[in-house]
C-alpha cells in the first residue's frame, strides 16, 4: 500500500522531521486560493499520485506568478503520470536548494533485515547514480536489537553528508526519527528524496514517500484513512473476503490450484515453459461450485488473462466432485477464454470422462497442461 507525499509528510512531521507546509488542493480554484495565503510569489505545484518520478513526468512545477500558476495547475489536474490520473495536488512555498541528499529505510531480502540507504547525490537522478556510481550509495543493515543509537546515527549522517560535519547532528536526528517511524508503522519503505539543505542552511524533507505491507494494517487503524486501493489491491481485497490466498502478478495465465505448494510449482512450471502467471490462487480443498465461480470471477478481473489453467490434485477432495463443480460453475461463468484442466488423484479417470467433449481442454500430466496454457499467450 502506497500513500501520498502529503500523507507521508504528516507522519514525518509527527516524528519531528522538518517538512515545510503543504496545502492540499483538488481544483485549480483551490490552488489559486492557496497561492494567495503564501508569503512569496515563488511556489511549487506537486501532483499527488502513487508513483515516483513525478518531476520528470511534468507533475512538479516551480512557478513565479499567478498567471503561471493557473496555466500549470490546469495542465497538472487530470494529467496521466505512469498510469495514475492526477486528482489532487499540493502547493508549497518554493525552497531554494543548496544540496540534495537521499535517505531511506526499506526491508532488504538478501540481508533479511531493515537497511538504511544513503547518498550524497540525491534528487531525481538517483537511479542513474545507482547505475553509474554505485559507490556513492551506502546500504547498511540495521540490527533490530540494537536499532540506531546516537553514535551510529552520527556515523551514518557523516556518510550521507560525505564527511561534511556542519549538519551532522541535524541529519542524525532525522535518521533516528525516520527509523523510528519506519518500525512503529510497520512500513516497507520510508524515503526522503531529496533531503535538502536550503540556501539558508536548514535541513528539510522536500519529498516523502512511504509504503506499507497491508497485512500490518490491522495494527494501524490510523493508517486506514490513507488507503486508496489500486485496481490490483481491489482484486486482492475481494480475494481475501472470499477466503482465497491470492497474489496478483503481471503475466497472462490465470492459475486456479488447490494447495499452496502445488500453486508454487504450477507457477514455476509456467515460467519453465516460457509463460508468465497472472496470479497465485489457492482455492483450498473444496469442490464447491460456488467457490469455483468466485475464483473464476476473481481471475477474470485481471485485465491481461489470456488463458486459465486449473490444476487440481485430488486427495480427500475427489476429482469427480471437482469436475462436477467445474461443469456447474461454468454454466454461470460468462467467458470465451480457453480453460485448461488437469485433474489427478482420487477418481481422476471418472473426472476426465466427465469433462470429455466439454468446453475444457484437458491434460493428464502437469507438463502437458502447462504447455497447453502457455500456447495462448
Ligand atoms: P519526484 O520527482 O516524484 O521524486 O518529486 P520530488 O518532490 O522529489 O521533486 C522532484 C524535484 O523537483 C526535486 O528533486 C527538486 O529538485 C525539485 N523541487 C521540488 N520542490 C522544489 C522546491 O521547492 N524548490 C526547488 N528549487 N526545487 C524543487
Ligand atoms: Mn522525490
């Protein structure tokens, strides 16, 4: 779950990180009104969308007059930034920047820990820096039992500042606060890019980005109001409601499988034969037609699905029951998509006979089933 910059800044501010003031606006009129409350002519309009790289996409505009403000605001509202439509923006006083730094905390799989990432070369080109000058980016794992004591925060600050001591204590404080809020809120990312030193020598988080694991949300009622589900998250929520284990992926073969282990194997096999799974879906051990209708409805909401692979291992759940369930369910499901079925285990011969000459394509072996499904990409 991603939140907007202005929301992340609310959290930062509550932890004492300097963020400056932002005024949230939904229309050009509101932006103009907000502009009149500022003490300066120079302001910045910032599109609020759940993606980074807004500056390069034209969603961040520095303006110097009311005329310019109106012109740019009109362009920004409704603009498409990487598939997200701009519905709200913030207006901030323009800051004169002396230096831009990068600071973030995230969860690192390789070290199985939270890591701090820092660079003295922050700003919109951070990805380029990571590519061309990886030495300029410091990544250090944090021991959860030690956290970040003061001495360590100062050491980190010096790394971030390239050994410039002037702002060491200020940066150390920001590092500690950002780590604290990252841990407190069960975040998966807390990022300041850029963290700036202003022309008047002050530290400021000019941008703020946070992401959360939605599984942690039940511990954080205070974050619920920030939740604006994406299409993908809406499908995942529906799956949860129906009691399925579901993970949305970006391929085009919809998978309906019983058992998490078999689901993982099915996805691996699809990859092996050159396909891409659209999802992980474990329907559990039931042949209930309603469950199949629900599962198919879910799969069909995925915009890219070109074929469906149903891979069921019959144990206590008998394959003939599953076949019956499939036939009943597909009387109700309205789709032309090819559906490949592989049933194996208890009563599989009876089940296969039942599905002969129906809308389903069948295979006995997993390999053959996967090849059939991959053929439709
Ligand atoms: P992002 O592109 O989505 O990461 O959005 P940011 O909030 O990081 O803004 C992109 C860039 O715009 C920053 O790296 C700054 O260089 C610039 N920028 C943003 N706000 C200001 C400001 O108040 N003054 C100046 N001079 N530049 C700004
Ligand atoms: Mn940024």
